[in-house]
């Protein structure tokens, strides 16, 4: 049974790595580590890509649980979660 749990843990880690394996997503994560929580508009301006594209990338990272969004009025502010120790991973890797 321990082997199955270990394998499931590795599957989650693989999903996290797949979710961050894109230059735009790495840039978003790097910005969240350096600047803290941010909204899509701020990310879009910084990255100079369409807002819809930023939202698609955020959705992929949100799906695996490495970021979460909190509504503030008409905006959603995104921040890193503690899943997979993503902040430390990004600080070390980038």
C-alpha cells in the first residue's frame, strides 16, 4: 500500500511539473514569487500578451492547485499555494 501512495505522490508532482513547463507560466510564477499576489491585468501588461492568453495559463496552473484566485470586487487576485512547495521550487529553479 505504501508503494501506491508513493506513486500517487509522484503523479501529483508530475502534474505540477507539466503545469509549469511553459515559458509564460514560469514567468507568471516568477512574478508571483517576486511581487506577490497579482491580477490578470497586471500580469497581462507585464507579459505583453492578450488577457485571454494569461487567463488560459492561469487556469492550467489553478487546475493542479499551485495557484488560487480570490475575488476582490471585479478583479481576481492570484497567489501561490503551498502545494508542491512551488514557491521554493521557483526560487531555486529561476
